[in-house]
C-alpha cells in the first residue's frame, strides 16, 4: 500500500528526529536522514511519495523484504498470546526458533544462545571461546566488521575500530585473502589461498598458540567488501584451529539465512566452525534478534559449569515468533533457492556487463544476493576512486555516485570505494533488472571521475 504524499507529516517527523535522535556512526550536525513513510517488499517511500528500490536490504537484513504479511501476523499473534517472558523459562516461540535454526546450522551446532543482535552475539562467542580454552587472545582479519560494542568493534578490522581501540582488548589482526588487492603478491586464487594460510600460521606461531583462544572470521566479509574466500581457505583455517587447539568462530550475521544462496555461507565451503554467530536475516530484522550456535564440545564446557553471561531479552518471544515465521516463509517460498538462482542468472551477469562498459568499475565479486562493485579511478593501476576512509571533499566522487543512484530511485549501500548489491533475497528478476538499470546510470556519474 502506498499512502498519499504528506510533506507536512514528513517535515514533522524530520524535525523531531533532528531535535532528539542521536544517530549511529554519524557527525550529528552533518547528516540529513530521510523521513520514511512506509515500505513493502523490496521498496520503501518517503512522505513526498518518492519510491526507492532498496538495494541495501535495510542494513543487509530484510532478506524477505519489508512487511511480509505472514511475519507481521506472527508478531501480532505472539503479542496477543504472550508478549514477553524472562529468558530462564521454556517458551514455545523460543524453543521452536532454536529448533528451526539448529536444523539448518552445519555440523553439530545444535545449541542456540539468543542475543539481541549481531554485536552481542560476537561478544558472547568470544567470551565462550576464552572460557573454553582458558586463553586470552583473539585473532581477526583486517577488512572485517563484527559489530559496534566494545569487544566486537575491537575485533573489527576497518576504521570504525580506531576511535575505540586502546590496544588492550587482546586482539591481533591479520590479512585474510583478497586477490584483487593482494597483500601476498599473488597472481592466482590458489597462490592467494596458500600464502594467506602461511601468513596466518606464522602469526599464530609468533603470537604463541597457547595464548590464542579463537580465530574469528566473517564467512564472507560483508561491509568490508564482500570478498568470497578462495577455495580451500576456510578449510585451511579449520585445520590450523584443530592443530593448535584454537576455537574457530564464523560470523554469519550478514551472510546467513539465504544471503549467499545457502542457509549459511559455511555450507558453500563445507566447513563447520566451533561457534557461529547470526542475526539480521534470522527474522529479516522485524524484531531485534541474534545468537550464537554452539558446538557439542563447547556446550559440554558449560554442562556443569555456569556460563557467566546473559541478557534480559535473550530469546524475546516477539523476536523468536518473527524468526519462526521468517524461517518458515523462506522454506515455503523457496527464498534461499531464489537468491541462488537469480544471483547467478540475473545479478552476476548484469554486474559483469556493467563492468565491461564502465571504466569506474574495477572489480565485481560476490555470490547469491551478496555482491560488491569496487570503484576505481584507474583500472590499470587499481587506484581507488577515493582514498581509504575518505570524508568530506575527498569523498566527493562516491557521494556523487550515491546521489545519482538515489535520484534514479535506487537506494544503494555505499562503503568507502564500493557499492554493495544486496537486495532482498526474494526480489524478483524484474526488480533486480530495474536496480541494475539505475546502477548503470549512477556508474556513468562515477565514470566522470576516472582517468
């Protein structure tokens, strides 16, 4: 349903926002958040009646789109039956959500600890790993994002970590594979994989294996650039963790629940971690929910030993009811299969065709409904379109690109030198082609800044 334009209402919403809402990751005086009147499926619209095709899926979480009627109904029904209840009790929605998630996780990740979102899932996974091993350190990759809370932001490898990094979090960063901007002078995916694993094992050796509790990786890194790991890399990390008694944590907050065309991205690589974090797509973001899927050996650690952690809203009934409905919708409507099929048949060929015509496109990479387009100033040298972590005037080319996308009715997910193509996993072929056409127009603006 699209309501009639109501600019006056939009102005009131904007005024209240600017007066009282403190926004994340923002200089408060320099932002101009749009006032949103509604959303449905793959689209949202403002109070002036302008529609946008959401190629950001909110913040990469509306895997089944906005306002799916079955999920909305499930939330309404749960609110009428049992709106909330403390986490120490067995509640039907919570039990069923855990069962459905455990059915889909790889290997023996059969115990589910519920959190309120992805960042606190990462916090608890690291805490579990440290308690399980009795070791202090955590290794994580540069070009990664794991959340904004204290431990999660310190294992993050991008510039959002810097203001909070005091060097006391017990975190050591290393380079994960990324052939397009290889740190290992590799020329092939095989070389990149081999050299990245050698680098990681050297890091383990020099840090001291007996000091390392966990290695945490995004199965497919998200905001850092959607860098699908080369064949053999995650299996190699699994072997190193087994060799040195290190807990292997996979962060599937973005990649999980259909985003890569599989229930979990780990299934693409045949790898089973010891702990796996999730959030976002588990209930399409309709009510905040995240969690940690726990292997048998780590669950046993806390069989008779108290786990020293919890949250007031762990497994909140409304969030779990939304998760149950979302997982069932994804199964009934073939959402995971849709992401895999249309990703291969529409998104990938469409993006590669754009790359052939636009000199601003240096690289296209991804899987399923999880893609990144890397923008460059010069294809030959691979110089980024804007400097690393650019702001203000230095970021003008990317700002112009984003503005052009929005002017053409496409809401992009832009981060540094990349635009991510992450539409809802149940988007139609027609919607995807519409988005690619708008992206085509926006890339013409980016082309103006190339050499």
